[in-house]
């Protein structure tokens, strides 16, 4: 029997991507879609790619109401702005709905860290700190077992996903130093969301590349630090440099780390990754000589990872390419749903990248 | 039981797109892939988007052999260069394989027209003229019944698909004149295929738009003329202007036609389209005020069509947006396969566009 | 002696392009820059491409004041929103400043037509109708003599420039019919200006093409009609279809027209264009077999035009590629300034396109 | 009196960019253009952006001959493939022509290093080792005095220029460690040259980003090491990761370095850069909070540099944005010519970036 799911925050890009994936998922159907400002519209009017798509295209968008969601759906994907998401998740959780949160609200384990990075004058502290411990960080490659019984899933940020996948196994295995990690990541514009602003104007972005929120200013920094520290078993220090590129989707992360034993070769690190990801349905460790390309994972839930060593400087270079809206957000969320419901983990996510 | 299919010409873009769609099709599995120069490689080495994708990623590419195909597959998608494709299709057809030809070889009903547009010094005439009559033009919206019993499917060109869909119903109904049709179409670069050349160099294409093969020089012209004449019930005259745009996928066609009765309104034409496409699973007729956008159909088999009338000049403007590799090629081919095999027409093709 | 010029509306794209061209013009220097909301900023803070550029980079942006402009500059480029521009131009003209208006305010000769297309509830009529007759339409290829003594220059719209250049000489010579002209034009995003909106979001534009304001809804339609009617010596009827492409700069216009004498060849039309543009410093008529590409005129004041005839339909296809911000706006404005001041027409505009 | 210059290798992108800049340079005129395969063509047929551009558009391309160059020009810009360039430069130098080499042939001071990185079976050693010592590395910000009397200029690579500018002054001043530098650089496709190949196919590049020639495999690595070691006064070790982005022009380099004194602030480093570049006509040190964007330097000879410190990891992050074809190649070459001829260094290079 098909399980009813709801998408809350259906007018944003992560909401739309969740809808796209859920519409083709054989175990569920989209029972309702919520978006405050778009309430009253057909979904296909807000996102014309759904025009004529059975079951979702004609869906009428509603204003969010936790009771209504609970009456219609067993599972909810919540893609609201941080702060708002936590409240919605709390209300849904209370009503027994499996809440899969696409926002940042339940990613950080420490409410003080959350408050420092996400607090505002109106809402200085976490809105539902008592639920943080009940949320599972939605990275199946690292928290698969916990996800099988999750009641709240905190889907990872796109950048953290791209950084954790290639380097965490090397930290796990003690192969690289825990201090002075550098994450130099490059992303497409869709990660900024659908809101109009000068910084996403085509004419300002086209034919240009720039770093932004450098030197510890990007909110995904503490999330990376938390997860990489967990992998290392001790606090890591890291520098994160995000870049904006003239493309719509994709993140390429290059993580630079110093080896704990300089005598190891690229093959050693590649073997460590290969072993770590043996059996993983969505992670490909590329062979020597190949580098990940975001064009090859566009639209798919796959991650391509690779590792090399630089003879001159000694640095280990671990790389990953993902689609920020799929493995970096809504696809990974579906993967978590599959786990939480006991379905095959790849259900609805099998397809390869849309290339070219 | 899953039906085995083969893809011949698996190293090109239309071949790859067929593989992507077939890999997620619930009724078939890809049993073999063929490509002369890439023979011996894993498919994922030629197209990294398939790395790790179950069933297709590890497929070993073989050199084409009709007997081998017939021993492994019931259906073959053939995406070879014109001229070569006809011979392969003939060999496969003889061996009882349902041949779905992605090339131009069986699109034109008249072998003389074929010879004029596609003949070469080495091969001046059609290589298998006796089969032309047995091939069905693979546009389900116009040849659905014939496709149900097709043994050879001649998949339409991408440009003709984009032009026929918005204007043929108006010709059918006698609403527009049959002389002086103008098709001004804009396409992404993937339509030119994967071969390297100066004309598809990123630096030559980026930030530029140009028309090419104008004034009756493009080979899709006689195909459009054939099909639009069939719709009109009399010969049409038309001008086709293709354009190359700095994007990978998509075709937007604008067809300009003179009305047979100038008193009709845009609503009249829209109603004609709406009626013609009532029940069509992949064609959306957009409401007044909306125009098709290729970004909204990327990766999907859908066509968005619209029509307007210009008060000043009297012209009818009919538009369509498709993905040239999906509805313009391999997706439509899968749709035809579904018909030919008696499956639900939308099987494996339900998903909406990958947007953004 | 260097002549002081001012740019009013310096925070928009046409203002910035005027500044770029004026900064390298040997006869003038930028004495002041005006922009209401950006007043108080350094120009390089608003447009970082001017960082370190002598004379303009450190310019302090001021709030517009006609007396201040008149005290500092002999010439002003006015790139304000329509409606506002007319008032500024009137004030500057009264103070003896040569006003070169980049807006639409003085392009239409008939104030009633202006009111119909540009009027608003707040400002239903033209704000300075008495000056319309004193403004010269700033297309040197057609109004060179008048421009030599112009006091107000009404710079043409980008689309009209791209449409008039290839077809007007054929109308002049009576070679094409005056009814049923079709202008199918494709433009980059910069033409929409610097204001943020959903319609210029990179993620909404990338990898997509769409027509907009079709069937007589775009404000450049009456301007084209006016100028093409002037060329033809009688009213023309035309259909204008603008398209938005995933690129920053450039317009490619394809104009379709019926020949008055079907026996003429492409060479005949090409000869007519060649003759019309003999001696023109910025218009290249391309030889047979070549088509214009916006990538080849990016950043330059040049127009590439070409013409072909379609044997099947009989249509004449006249094409032009320009940079919408240069020949389509600020470069043409500088060309007009050169004429109005008696300088060599190409001063400061000699450079070829920035390609690749 | 205008000085005659020649461009050798006029059919490539760096040759074309040299032609663009020389055509608008007030002290020189292009007397001849050379390109083997394109010999016999008009320049405008090979590069349509020069169509109608006075003096260069109608230039007939010739096959290279050193005597012919010497009879026509005092200065030659040589943009041939490495190996070939050295021979041409030697022949021109012998004939008294100022040779400005855009290739890699005279960049490396050590012929053994050259042989290791650029040697081939046909030409294992440097073709003109005796001239290496006479060539001056064409980075005016570091070798201005030597350039004033240069007879051969070895123009720096695009990546080295982008890496040296932001970090060399910090190495000069002993502010950062000399070991373990990381250069993570992102470039547009034009850096790969005009030759057609799968790796520059629009459909392969569009919507994707990837690293290539990672971990010490890119030929610009030894050049960076040479120049940064010269700055540091001791050998540096460095890791260079180049990336290919879906844009035509531009390089953004991020250089990561460890501070020698962790107590220093970003302001300290910024001050060091500001002091180093005081009076430099083409380098802007951006204020705190702003990051370089390649879109802002496109088409201009300017470099935007910035520096930040990461509190958590301690790393210094120094960044630069340049146009790879201008400051990274032909613009810098013109700057060197200006110095070598005793002209004002900015002659012909004053313009700001083409933005948007």
C-alpha cells in the first residue's frame, strides 16, 4: 500500500526536488504540499516542470497546518527556513508524523553552537532543544543504523555532505591529521534558494567565479567540524571556503589534509575509501587518474569520490562531486526515509546522472 | 518477466540517454550495449554518470553484431550515424528484433528525398528502401495506432518533433495556411552529438547565439515538410531556421503561420490544441499568458506547447519546448517501445523535468 | 581639451557600460556620476570592474541635480527609468547640456503612442511632449545628419536596433513587403537591467530558453513599427517575438519578410545591404554562407548583418547580431555623442569584440 | 611614430587577444600576422570579431618566416606551442626583433626542469638553452626593472600569475611558511586553447566542475615553485589543483598558507599586500569583506587580490582574480612591451572589466 507523504515548504528548490523524487517513488504518494505564500496555487503554476505530471501537477498548495498534515500523511519533508522548521518539525513529531527536516535546525548537536550560528534577535535560542537528541543526522553512510529507527531526520547540509564523504573514512582510520583541514568547495547557484537577490542575478553570476563567506563565516562550518570531529574521535580544526560558480546544480569539494604517515601512497588512501564504501549503493570511489565531475552526478543521488597524494607537499587531496539538491538534500532525505521505513535503501533513487 | 533490450551506438548522447531511461524502466533490462570504437570498455568509463548504477554501469561495450544482438535482446535502440543505421536496422529486423531507430534513415517516406538529403558518394541511395514502408514514424501523438504493431520505429528528429507538436493540429483543422510556415527553433549543443569539433567548443559557444544551416539547408527541413504536409492533407511550404544556444539540452520552436480565418482568437487556437491533446500523457497545452521554457522539460519526456495570435500582423504563433534528447529522441523512442509492446505508454517516463 | 561628461543613472547596466566606454574615450572625461539609491558610494563599490580604473573608480556617486550636472558637464548620458528620464532630460536641456537619453522617453514620435505603451496611473501622459520633436533618434546609420546638430538624442532600444539594421535597407529599396514582417529576436539577460527578480535568477534562466511578451506585448514593438514604417514610406505591420537566453550579453535578430519580387536572389539582397552600409564604420555585411554570432560582437559597437532567401517558402531572412549594451545602448550613445560634437564617429569605439 | 608589431600564432586565443589589444594601442600598429594552417586567410575569417575592425580585420595571415617578420616589425608576440616557440623566438631575437613569448619556453630558468616537464621524444631538451638567461620573466609587479631592458620576454603562465600576485608579497615579507602552500585555482575553458577536443565540448563542460591534472601533474607547478621560491628566498613546497569551470574566461586562485606568526590579523596581511602594490597600476587590493570575482576583471588587465585569516585553523587565505587571456597572457605581454619600449606602462590597457 502506498504511503502518503507531505512536503512542507513546497515552493522552494529543495521542496520541489523532494516532490520530483517522491512523485516517482513506488512506495509513496504525495498527499499534500504546503507553502505559505503560494497557498491556493496549483503546484504546476509554481513549478511548471510538474505540468501534467500525474499526482503532483494538479496538487493544490495549502498553508501549513500540523493537524492537517497529520491527518493526511505519515511522513513529512520539511524544507522551511531555519528556525521555522524546528517548530514545524516539533508539531509534526508530536502528532506522530515521521519528520524529515531539510533545514539546518536539527543538524547541530549542541544548542549553544546552534544559537551562535543561527540565533537571531527574535529567536536567540533553538526553538525545540529537547528534540535535538531525538534527531538523527541523515547521512546514511555514517548513521545508517540509527536512521532505521529515526523519528526525526536532520538532513545534512549540501556542503557538509560533499566534505564528509571523501575525508571522514580517512579520519576514521587515522590516516590524516585532525588539524588544519581545508575544504575548498565549489557550488552551483541553486544552493542559494529560489529567493530573488542581486547575488543570484544571472548577469552578476554569468562568466564569473568567486569565493564568499570565507574564513569561517559560512554556517556549514560548525556542521562539518561536528561530523569530522566525530569521525576523528577528537576535535578537528578546519577552514572552509565556499565558491559560487556559473552553473545551476552541483558541488565539488576538495579537502586537503596532512597525512599522519607520509610514506603512504595514493593507493593506500584509495583502498581505505574503497573499503569504507564497499556495498554503499550511492558512493563510487573513482579509480586512479579519474577526478569527480559534478556534471556526471546531476539529478542523481550518487557521490563520486576520489583521492590523490601530492608528492611535493605531502598533502592528501580527497574530492567529491554531488548534486547539491539530491545527495546534498532531497535525494538523501528520500534515502533516509527508505531506511526509516524499512524499504530498500535505493528505492526511487536508482537513476544515474542526467548527462550531458 | 523483464524483456532484454540492447542499445546500439552506446557511446553517443542519444545512446546514453536511451540507456539512462531503459535502466529505470520496470519492464526491461539492458542486456547489451554496442559501440564500435568504445568496444572493450565498461560503459561507466565512457559515460561516468553510470558509475555504480545497477545493471548498466558495469556493462561491457561490444562491437555490433546482428546475430549477437538477436541472441541477447528482443528490442534494439539503434543510434548510429545515418546510412549505417539502416543496415543495422535491416539486419536486426530480419532476425526478428524490434528495431527502434534513432537515426534519420527511416524517417523520410520517399527514397529519392532521402537520397537528395542524406546520400553520399559512397552511398548515394537508401541502403534498405524496401523497409521504408514497414517503418512507422515514431511520433505517438500522430501515429499511435500504427506504432502498436510496428516492427521498425523511425524516431523523429528533435527539431521536427518540436515543430510538429504545436502546429500540426492547427493544420489538421485547417486553421492556418499551408504556405509560408516559418519554424524558428533554438537548441542546445547536445543535439550536435558527442564528436569534438570547433563548432561545439565551449569557448566558441559560450555567451553567443547564432543561426546555422539557414534557408533550407538543414536536413530536418524535408522531414518537417513531409509530416506537416501529411497533417495539412496537401503540400506545405516552410522555412526552417535552426539556432545554436549556450545550453546543453532543449529545443524551443516558434512556428509562425497565417490564419485561414483572421477573425479567430488565440482562445480558438488554444482550444484546438487542447482538444487535439486531450488525454495525451506527455503534452501540456499552457494556459493563456504562459510561454514554454526548455528549462521546465529538461530530462523529461514532456512537451509544453502554447499558441498566441498577434493582432497587428495577424500571425498565429505556436510554440513548443522539449528536451531534444528525451521527447526529441530517446524518451520518445521508449514511448514508442511501450506502445509496440503493449505496455502502458508512460512506463518509465513519468518523471517531471529536472528543474532547476 | 577634454570635455566633461556626466552619467545619470550610474548604478544600472547601461550607465555602467556608458562609464566603461567614456573612461577610455580620448575626447572626454567623466566629471560626475549620479544614482539616487547609490548616492554616497564610490563607483567602484557599486561596480567593482572599475576598481583601480583611473578617473572613474574613485568617483563619488551623487544624487541627481540638474544644476549640479550643468555646472560640471557639457554632455550627460541619462539612463533613468522611463518617465523619470524625460524630466531629467528636460531639465538638462534647459540648462544647455547635450542630453543623450538611454531610456525610451523620446524614441516614439507620437505622444499618444508613448502614453499607450509607457503611461501609468501616476503619469498617464508624456512628461515633456514639447521636446519630442527636438530629440533625434540616435541611430547614426539612419539619422546621421540630424544627429550632427542634435540637442537631445533618443538612443534606440536594443531590440529595435537589432531589427532595423538588417531590414530597413530592404524596405528603403522596396525589396520586401511591408506587411507581415516577423522579428524573432534572442537576447541575453543583461537587457533586463540590474534589478533582482525571479525572472533573472540564475537558476531559473540557466539551461533554458523561452519567449516572453509575445504577440505584440513588448514595448519595443511600436518603436520598431515607427522606424520600419519610416523606412518603407508607409505603415508596416509586424510581429515581434523576444526570447531570453542563458547568456549575459547580445541580441540576435532574425527578420522574416516576403519579397516584392520573388525572382531576386540572396545576392541581390546582400548587395542592397552592402551598398546601404558602404562606408559605415560599425556595420559588417557578412558574405554568403556566414551567419552572425553575438559572441563575435560582445563588448564592441559593431553589428554583423546577413541576409538569405529561402527557395521553398520564398521568404527573405535578414539577420543581425549586436551587443545589447553597446551597439544596442551605450556604445551607440557614444557614437551619437561623437557625431553631435563633430568628432570622428568611431572615437573611443574602435575595438573589436571580446572573443572568446 | 607608430611602431610596427607582428603576431606569430595568430589563429590561437592568446594570439587573437594580443591582436585585440594591439589594435587599440596608440603607439603601435599590427604590421603582420602569422599562423601556419590559416595562412592565406583574412584575419576576420579566422576570428570574426575583427570583421570591419580597422587595420586588423583585413590583414592577410602569412606562414611564419623570421626574415619576413624582421623586415616588417620591431616587436613580435609569439604564441606558438611550446618547443616551436623557442625556435621562433631565437630566430627573431637574432634578427633584432623584441620577442615577447606567450608560450612556456622561456619561463623556467633551469633547462633540466624544462626538459622534465616539456621535453618530448622528438625534442627532449630545450631548443635554445643559451637564451634562457637573456629572457626576463614577464611579471612587471616583480621584474619591472629588468623588463625595461628586456630583449626577450617570457610571459608568465595564467595560473602562475594568479597565484604569485596574492601570495608572493607575503612570502617576500616572511609572513607565511614556505612549506605546504596550496594553490586551488579555478579557470574558464579558453585557457585550453582553440583546438577541438572532447574535453572542451560544450556538452561535456556545461553545468559541471572538475579538478584535473591534480597532485603535481600540471605543468604550471614548477613555474609557480620557481617564482614563489624566488620570493621566499628559499625553496617552497606547494600543491596545485587546477579546476575547469563552465565559463569562457577568468581564473580565481585561492592560496592557502600557514602564518609564521599566528598572532597576526587579516589586516596585517592586507596591509602587506597594500604596501607591496602601492602604485601598481593593475593590482587592486580589495578591502576587508570583499572577495575577488573573475566577472569583474573580464577583458581587462587588472588583478583583484584579497586576503583573509581563518581563526579556527590559523590558515591565511590569499586570493586573486584575473582574466586568463589578459593579465594571464596577452595583456600582461602588452604591459611588458610598454616597459621594454619605455612607454607608459598602462598604454592601451586602461580599460576596466567588461561587466556584466
